[in-house]
């Protein structure tokens, strides 16, 4: 079981993170399933829009740390997370995301590749890579400053700041905040259906023009991935991961 549910309604393909007991932390198997879902949707002329959502109380708690600890020799080219990020960059149809609860790490950075993002009022966004001894991924070191400005991006990336849905909307990270949590998915489905009703070729071309140079984005993905793979096996990351698993504060005083 991949913990990813895929269903289709008319021209909208719904992809759902379905690992609520683990707060939808992405395992390597889930990354593979997401990559396959995007590939299939891209090739299927009957799919015009993909809607991504999640089960449970949390959208995505980031990466499954146990997977990373079990795969210390992380290949910066072929690792499942990198293939998923490449699939996001290559995806040429509109992507709509419904976010509720916490969106941590990849739970936030994947949104930078979406076209429309809707969040419940209780959503929280964070990219705590530095605090884990890591570097940003998913081209977020390039796309996040472009989206929210350098100052706000630095606050998120370097201080591990957490922002709420209203702040995320002000910064342009989400399109709209839905007050009632139970209404979020229906709201996002309605917006996805609106986009799916548009001329598909025009929608794809408009997305490509608005996104800009995908080669530049991919280059940053691979640059980050190289540093990320090196960082995962660093002493800083080892201390951060161990502290997380032992439920204690990490001690970086000895590092320089």
C-alpha cells in the first residue's frame, strides 16, 4: 500500500495523501506513487487538472525521517524525492492543492509548484530545513524568495518561522483562506472544476508562460539535491535527527 489515493471525477484527477497516523509524512514509497500519479495525469488527455489534498488533521509533516536514516547514501539524482520534484516541475497541467493543518518542509515547498492553493484557517506553514542541519529542496531557495520576497523567505528558511494561513495569503503563498475546515475540499474541488472547464491547451500554455524557465528551476532542484544529500549524512543532521527521535532539543553549540 502506497498511502496515496487516486480517484477521478470528470476531468479532475484527485490525489490524496492518506497516511494520517504518520501525519502524512512522505515515505519513499509515497514519493514513487505521487510521481507515477503525475506522470499518468500528464499523459492522459482525459485529465485536465490535478487536485492534491490529504487525509487526517495534517496536510503533510514533511519527509519520513526513518526513510532518510535507512538510506544514508542518498542519490541526489535518482532518489524518490528528487524524481517527485522533477515530476512537479515537468507537470504541464494546472495543479490545485487543498491544505489543512500543518504543512512542513516538502508540505510547503511543493506548493511553490502549484497553480492554485487553498488553505483552511488552521493551516500552518514551515520549512525547517536549517534546523534539521539540511538545506532547502524543491527549488525553494529560488522560488520562495520570488514568491514571498527575500526578507520573508529568509525568515522562513533561516529562523524556521511558522506562519498561519492568513499570513501565507498575504505573502502570496496561498490564493485564498477557507474559514470552515469542513468546506475546504469542496471549495478546492469547485475551483479545480472551474479550471478544468477552461480550454485545455490555453490553460497549459498559460501555466508554462507564468512559471517561466523550467530549465532554471530544474538546475536549482539538482543543485539543492547535491547539497541535501551531503547534508543528510553530516554531523549536524545526525544530531538534529537523533534529537528529534529522542524528543529533546538539538545541541548545535559544538558546531562551527
